[in-house]
C-alpha cells in the first residue's frame, strides 16, 4: 500500500467533518455554484522549506496551475473555481485570469512573503483557533467539489484528497504527495489506531 492510500484509508476510518459544519459547507458551495462542476484549487504560498519537503525539491509556478485549470475547463466549460489559498496576491492573479469563475471564502491571508505569524495573527491563541477553523472550512468545502488541482507538499491538499469522494482519478497533483520515510505501513498504523471516528474540530 502506498503512503497516500494509507492516509486515505485512515481518513475513511477515523476522521469526519462534523455534521453541522458539513451542512454549512454544502449550503455555501451550492450558493456559489449551482448546477455546475467546481474545481477545487489549493495554492499555497511558495516557500523554501516547502521546496525541501516536496518530493521534487522545487517550487510550483502559478502558470502550472493555470495550465491544469485550462485543461479542465476545456472539458467542463461551465466549471467554476473554488480557490483555497493563504496568499492574497494569488487571489488577484486567479481572478485576473478567470474572472467570475473564481470564488473563495473571506479569510486571513498573507499580503507578502514574510512574517507569516504576525500577518495571520498566529502570535495569540485566539488567532490560532480562528485560523484552524478557516482551514477546516476550506478543506471541508473543497472535499465536496468535482475536480481538484492540488499541491502534494501541503497537508491541506492531502486532507482534501483523503476526504473528497470524487478525488480519485480527478486530481491533478502539481507536486506529488510526499510523506518521507516515517510514513510506512508498519510505523503509521499503531499511531492512528483509535476505536471511534474523530469529528474534525469537534472541540473548537
């Protein structure tokens, strides 16, 4: 079993979006895109430490996202784009190219490439709590989409893939999922063995 398959199996068995949150995500997505397919696109601010964590040891250019999205729109001309990103300039770039196709939640985002902790309010417990809620909201909504353009060096992208019923065969990975040597079947299974499913952020 490959590491990504193992993660997906663990999510299937142990992790759920809390029902009231799932209903809220579904309702909002339906309001944004009625009767049309939605492409979930996760763009994470490019950083040197993510380059080191990635399987390919490289940055992802925004043009690679555009190429993947353009190919999907060529097949699904009515598709809209749900954009998840921690970087405000990325929202501007996607909207310049795809205009009203793009929609996203209002969220805390970086406006430049540095001092992330200060910009996102991570210097206080309340800031961490709020950001966690936003991340779960993005993941839960993206998991309801029909197509996916993801970055395998990001835990958010991996979580979307693992939770999304439609992800298999409909996901474009711009960097391959990378877990490192620790994520082997022998070493992960004892860590995730739990008797009951966990409702995601049920305590937040």
